[in-house]
């Protein structure tokens, strides 16, 4: 097995809870060469906890001999860090959202093709074993599809990471933070085509691009499998001070509807995420646990009926972990030419929909 030398950029929550321990556990596939983070507190904690070398800048890490880089830094830094890694000839795994605007993602696609390297995005649900089985078990077709609904209540990470070793340093240079904030403002305005209100800004960067992007990506995978083309956004709302986001998409010329709602419920230590796909005569439902809980199976059920007799079947394809499987997938794409599961092209489709929803909200069309 070819071992890849990999570095991690951004050693915060998701890197410490998932990527660093998972890369170390996959030691037959990866050799973790170091992490780059501007916080000395964070770097020292990661070195003490995991024995991984710390670098104070991404540039210092990129100067090491590497095959690949995993980017888990704040969202507005993704574009420039992906391009810098590709310019060095590295394969890139980048957390979601890859970028806010499909045109920035277009730049990454061009750079990827020029470099001839793999770029994979961290929308890991496509690696969830229950999601994969759902794609192979869809109890209907584009002709019988009626509705898709997505509902998420999310307290964020705190109830689900308290039992893990985790430290986030607050010793980052203020100028670096201000730079990232300014970059985010500029990128969002560019993506949305105008300067958004504070509410629209919070909803687009938070509920939509940080959270709902996972469900949009997962549903796009289902629509792809059914052969259903992109629909039309017919409703969009941002609420709860930007911590709630809703969207409605008309599919198949109005024959079917896709609704989605994501709501942060910060004071409730409980996470619920459900995708329901309803056909003329059957329903498929996926209920996901908090993503930070590894190896907890996603519940996949299919409901059908025979005359008056209704039947519910639960399918459980084991206890594989999406965050681990996506790293196996990245390795296979680089070393064995396996198809990339989450491409920048997928990310562009996801972001185009989220941008369209934000624009609709900003246009006051609800
Ligand atoms: N796939 C998922 O389910 C999932 C879950 C959580 C977060 N994420 C994504 O992962 C990324 C990180 O999120 P997080 O929750 O770990 O955030 P975080 O704030 O906990 O961590 C970000 C880290 O990046 C560091 N950083 C800041 N500026 C930097 C720079 N210029 N270069 C390198 N590092 C820098 C910070 O010091 C911090 O340690 C985000 O893009 C987020 O959307 C994905």
C-alpha cells in the first residue's frame, strides 16, 4: 500500500476531533507529517496529545516533502490555501464549504486540471454506509418522486465533543483574524452579487453554507441517482438571527418538491437530522446522528405497503464511519485512480443552490 505523506492546515475542532486521530489510525495509508495553525496554544496541545509536529504557518508546512494536504481552516481561507497547495503539486482534501461562489470553485477546478491532482471536498455524508445503501435501495424513480424533506436541529458540537481531547487557542494574531473576516465579507458579496444585510450574511455563511451544505450535497447525490435535474428555488428564508435557514425547491417542473430547514438550537444537547424521500407508494428515511459521534449508525428505513398492510424495514450496513471512509476514499483516488466521490464540481452545484436561496431571500421573495 502506498503511504501518503500528508499535512493538516488548521488544527481546530474538526481536525482534533476527526482528521488528526483518523489519519493517525489509518497509519497504513497516511504518514501525518505535521499540522499548521497560527495558535501556539493549539499547536502545543496537538503535539502533546498526538505527537504531531506543529508549524506556525501553512507555508512552513508546505515547505516539507508532502504528497497531500488536508485543509480544515476557517471557510474564507479555503480558496487561497487550496490554490497554494495545488501550485506545489499536492493532492488536496478541503473541508466544506470549498468556496462560497461557484466561480471561485471554477478557479480551483482549472488549477486542479492544470496540476493533474485530486481535489476532494469534506462533505462526508456521501461516505456514510447507510447513505450509500440508501442510494442503492431507493424505493422509487424520478417518475414516482413526490417530495424530499430535510429537517435539522443542531446544537453544534459542544455536547458531542466534550469527551474528546480538544483545545482551541485564543492566541491568534488579531490582524490575521481581521484579514479572514475581511476576506469572508468580500467573498460573500462576490458570491451573492451584492452586499448582504447582516441577517442574510449570517444565514448564508452559517445556516446555509456551513450546515445545510451537507444536506444539499446528500440530496444532490440522491437526485443524481434518480436522474432528476436541478430544480428551481421557489422559497427561501433566513430566521432565528441567521441561525435558521429554510429553502424550497420545485423539482421536475413542479411535480415534486424539496424542502429543507436547518436550525441551530444552541441550548439543547440533542441533535436531529432527517432526510425523507417520498415516492408515490414508498418512503425512504435517513436519520443521522451528530457527525461528531463516530461509528454511530445512521438509521435507514424504508416504508412500503401491500394492500392495507404497511411494512417498515430497517437496513443497517454496519458501523463504518463517514469521516474515516472519506480519508480511505481520498487515498484510493490518489493511489488507485478511484473516482473522486466529492468533487469540486459537486461543491459548485451545492453552492449554486445555496447562493440562489440566499439571493431569493435578499430579494424579499421569501
Ligand atoms: N465536515 C464536517 O462535518 C465539519 C464539521 C465542522 C467543521 N467543518 C469545517 O472545517 C473547517 C474548520 O472548522 P472548525 O470547526 O474546526 O473550526 P475551528 O475554528 O475550531 O478551527 C479552525 C482552526 O484554523 C486555525 N486557523 C485560523 N487562521 C488560520 C490560518 N490562516 N491558517 C491555518 N489555520 C488557521 C485556527 O487557529 C483554528 O485552530 C471549516 O471549514 C468548517 O466548515 C466541517
